[in-house]
C-alpha cells in the first residue's frame, strides 16, 4: 500500500486501480469512478482535482480534503546540440531533485529514470555517487519522471517507448518501490508498457536479482559488470567486496533461464584498467555460451576522476575480440555528453547552485 503522506494529505498519484477503488468507497462514492480517476491521473495529466469535469462536485471536495496529486515539478531542461537528448531535473515535494534523460533513438523514444536521489554504491567511475545517497524514490516519483516526459512527447504525437532504470541510484536497493513502479506502468490503465520494454540495471545485488527472478515480471536485466575478474572489480566497484563476480554472473544466468530474457552486461572501458587483451580473454571465459550480450561503454569523463577513455581503435579491438569468440558485443552509442546527460554523469544536484 502506498503511504506517502504530504502536508497531512495522502498522495493519490501512483495508486493502483484497487487502491483508487478503496479510496473512492471510503469516500462513499461508487467504485466505477476509479476508472475515470485513473484516466485523469495517468492519461490526462490531472494536476488539480477540480479539473475533473465528469465528477460530482461533492466528490471532488471530499477528495481534495484528504488527498493530493504529487507529480513532481520540472525545474530545468537541457537539450543537446543535436536535439536528440534532453535532460530534465525533476523536483519533489521535499525539494529533493533527480535527473531524468530522454533519448530520441531511431527505434523510438527511450527514457532513463533515476530510482534514488544520489547513490551510495560508491563506484569509482560514476558521478551519481559522489555526494552519497539522499533518499530512495517512491514508485510515484518514478512514475512522475516517466509521465512528465510522456505527456511532453504526446504533444508531438509521440510517446515513451522504452524505459531504462539506469539513472542515479541502485534500483535493487530500493526493490519494493521499483517493482511497484514497473508493475504500474505495465497496467492498461497506466502506460500499458510491455515488460520487454523495461530494463533494470544493477551493479549486481544478488538477493535482489534472485527476488526479481521470481517476481513474474520478465523485464530486461542489465548487469553493470565493468571487470573481467574479481580483483579489478573490487578496485572500481565496492559492491564486489560483498558479492563475488562469479556469483553475480550465476544469478544473472538463472534470471535469464527463468525469464527467457537475454542479459546485458555493461562494461565500461577504462584505459589500462580493464581494456587489455587479457581482460577480453577473461571476459570471454566468464560469459561464453550464455544468453547474454556485452554492451561496451567507453568511459565518460567525470571531472573528479582522472581515468581515461581508451582510443577508438582499442575499443574496436576489444569488441572484435569478443565477437570472434562468440560473445555478442556492441559499443554503446553515447548521447548527450555535451549536456552531461551520458551514463555516469547524472548527479545529485544541489538546487541552490542552479
Ligand atoms: N546502479 C545501477 C544503475 C545506475 S548506473 C547500475 O549500477 O547499473 C547506469 C550505468 O552507467 C551503469 O552501467 C554504470 O556503470 C554506467 N556508468 C557509470 N559511470 C559511468 C561513466 N563515467 N562512464 C560510462 N558509464 C558509466
């Protein structure tokens, strides 16, 4: 059950249809109004109850007394020079703000949403973790990021086609809210988005992967691997001290066989850290024969760090080595670097410094 109460009122945005039905019957109205209410909330961009022109006034007054609609608020938007990438800063009721990215790809509109404000995983290459984690986001706040952009696209006759939960935060640390969000956007009365159009990216929280395996929602799973062995992984990702690389891959393999969904392993290429031929060999040994593909991401610059992106030739070599050895691999097309919207560049923004 949703329980975010704001200024003494309960947030209705993000409730499931059953929860809306309960709200409505508590207020003494007929339950069929739940469908109308869900349409207003999730399809018609409702911000204020009095705008519902097909509801009795008395019902609207009762709703207004006890409930609030918290959709977050866009503070600022940046758009890249090529117009393909936009980054939005979305602020919530307590002034916490997160970054959300829209990428207009040839295959459709993809958004990258945040699951936490900041992150406490401490990955050495990533900007999102530099100021630690402020708090988990609720399902409602993930929905707010999504519908804000979807409503914007609707004005152009378009919509959000795919969602990646790859913004700031570790989604499997905020498991219940993230799963609730994924179920909600899948519902017909919400966005009706297929589970195969949703990707959850994790640094490899094994208990979370195991839980997700049995959740019955076959979303795509991305694992941020970034190393071919435990030693290198420990150097750049503190979570490796908790979970062994081989166990992470095993958990992902079980996920793939339970859901039939191919795993994507994300692998940031960092010059002289994880990009040599020996690393490529190890990676092949780790992943060969699995229902998996490797997404190579040339490191994006983060000012606080001094690691380098390998040369284009070295990236090509690494990719071709994997391909020659029957491990599917692609190089991620980077978007939005000029507005610091690329992977690992999202930050916990201090609103006063804008
Ligand atoms: N916590 C989740 C989701 C957020 S990270 C996870 O770890 O997967 C989203 C993706 O961006 C991850 O693959 C992450 O490792 C990658 N990333 C982080 N910093 C980066 C950087 N500087 N350059 C390129 N990719 C980066």
